[in-house]
C-alpha cells in the first residue's frame, strides 16, 4: 500500500503522538532526528520526506510506540527508523528543539547545520527516479551557511569525518552551489 510522504504537519503530529504515548508510560524518549525530517521540520527546504531517520534512546519502547503511532495515523511501519546509524560521526554536534513542540514525553535534537552538511557531503548520493539524493540538500546548506569556498566545506566535513576523504562528487556539488550564489 503506498503511503503519503511525511510533510511537516504529519511528522509533527506523529512525534507529538509518540511523545503522548511515552508520557503515558512515564518515560521520556530522547529522539535525535536526521536527514529529510530535519530539512522538512527545521529548515522547510523540503515539502516532505518518505520517513523519519532517527536514533532513539529507549529504543525498545520507542519501536513499540512507533508501531502504535503508525497504526493510528496510517503511517508505514518504518516511518521512524534508525537506518542512519552507520552514517553518524563519532562526535556529533546537535541542538535541542523546544519541548513545547512535541510534548513532555520527547526530547528532540537535530544536528547543527555544519554536522548535517558533513553527513550529506560524506554520503553525497545522486538523485535517482523517485529519490531526491543529497545534492539539493548540500546546495541548500552551502548557501544557508554562506560558505565561500570548497575548502570551507571540506574543513567542515573533515571536522566530523577526519578519516574519510571528501568525495569528488561532493566537491562538484559544492562548486555548483557556490557558482549559483546570488
């Protein structure tokens, strides 16, 4: 069964419901959001995403409650998933979102713009039919952060992933973002 993409309202509603359920169980889930959910919720640079990439502490409880939210709201079973784990840096840089946004059962954090850019540069997946890839997100962040050179982007990447080389494709995407600056 095909599902509607998760726009800002659907993500917020799902996370609030997850928080309500957690609060009802007298637990607080620590949710670190990544990827498309951050671009949709925080930056508004995407209209929607197909899922919510997140790492959640109290993961066993979170999985159970996320399943309940999926059923209640007609979301895919894996709407909240931790497929992003292998792509995280050893030392992350995150910031908390206001508790009022999601209720007392959730503490939600998101990567800083620099850390998110580093992750996107490292992955640098090209667009495919039905998949936006990372290029648009990289261009958005380069312009949002007002970077002035490929070297600046490389320094950000290297801060989080010092043992990985910046992919050549990422350099080209950064160059195109810099060339498109107003």
